[in-house]
């Protein structure tokens, strides 16, 4: 009986040691302060579809940890399902790249209170977002002023606001293009170009694409940017040909 117990114990130890642990070149961990119960999902976009890579049920302990393996830096999402029926909020986007990424936030301000430390792309993405928020805040103020001007039929104020909006938009686009060029050795450059100023003048987009380092140009977002520019050039050429035929 004793011999059987020893053999059983050895078998359990062997099985536990041989069970493969989930590994990866990216470690994502952190804390959602105040979260007692919910589900965290690690997601990314694949072929234009948002897919779930992993999930974790939270029951009392607000700490979380994920391990994934990636080939190159890519935007991922941390989604918190608080069982409130809303699937379109409580989502944090971040640049996943080999190494350790720490995300700390709160359950009440999941997106607003986030603090992320990660690699070079994530650091630059946060830098861009900080400046971009200033542009967005100024735009909101203009929208409020525009609303009040319309209520009061203040045409002079409406014209002034329109000029201010155009100037603000130009500043935002120039800042984004320059930011991308200055960070041409990082994948964040083609990513923010596609996500923030995709409708900019094609010559500016072309300038960004041509400035990218050879490695970044071959990356996921680098290839997407080049493909997008080529598609726009083709459509513009077709449009111009149609105009010439109709004249």
C-alpha cells in the first residue's frame, strides 16, 4: 500500500512537471483597482476583425497577467467586461512588443485612469496621445462655441469659428506627419499615420512612407500604409481619367 502511494505521488509530480506552461515573448500584467468581479479580455484586430487572444475571470483579486507571443510590435487591446451590457467602452489600446508591459488602472475610470509602461512604441504612442488630446479638447471648445453662435444667429462668430477649426485641423495634421517622420524607426509612425491622418494630402502620406526605415516599412503597419497610399493613387488616377473623358 505504501509502495502504491509513493508511485502515485511520483506520477503526479511527473505529470505536473511535464504539463507545458503558457509562455511568450510578451508579459502583460497589472492591476484594476476596485475590480471585484468581471472578465478581462486580451484582444487584437486580425483581418479587420477584433479577436480574443486570452481571457481572465476576476473574482476578488484585481491583479491580472497574460503571456503572449508576437512576431512584431502590434496594437493590442485590454477589454473589461463589467457585465453592464456595454461592449463599446472599457477598452484600453496599447502597443505590445517583446518584453514586459505593465497596465494599472481603476474599475471606475478604466480608460481615463490608465497608466502604462512598456517599450519604445508604447512610450511614443502615449506622447502622441497627450498632444492629440489637446487638439481634441480645443476642437470640443470650438464645437460648443459654434453651437451657441448658431442659437444666437451670430454669423460673424460662425465664420470666425470655421477659420479657427481649419487652422486647428491643419496644425493637428502637420504635427502628426512630423511626429511620424521623427519616429520613422518605430512602428508607431505608420500606425498613427493610418489611424489619425489617413485622409491627408497624398504627398504628405508619401513623405511619411518614404521616410520609414527599411525594417519599419516591412512591418505590419508599414506595409499597410504603403498599400493604402498605392490604392489612393490608383483611385485618384481613375477619377482624373473619368473627368478627362467627360470634358
